């Protein structure tokens, strides 16, 4: 198995469009909001995170937003961080890890 993978597509939420789900994500996770979640995919540039408590929220923590000396978190690992940006074009959160 390759150590790098892409996240699977987010499941559809019955009765809600992607835009409605994104609006709910923005309301629940404003800038500087703390997050916790599970690493669901890894790439050489960072990790994708399934955010706890917010259905369909996916975050990206790039290597440049990780503490100095921190290695790339393992697939399935639990991590914590904070929201540093909202990526409207692909409905993702950018996260800085702690």
C-alpha cells in the first residue's frame, strides 16, 4: 500500500446541497476555531482531516502549517489544531496543527 492517498468524496447529506453543508460548516467553524479530528488521507504536502462533530467537514493541514519538526501525521491518527482559512472553491478548511 502506498503511504500517500487522497480522501474519498464526502458522502451526500440527504436534503442538503453542498452549499448548505458548507454554510453550516462555516457557522460551526469560524476562523481560529479549535478542531480535532482523524487523518483520513496523506499527501507529501500535508494531511486531510475529518473534523469531529461537523458532518462532512474536511480540513487540510499543509506541512507549512505544522509545528517545526513535526512529522506528517499517520493515517488514522488523531490530531488537534485551529482553523486558519476557509477554501470556498473546494469547500475545505485550512488548519494549523498544534
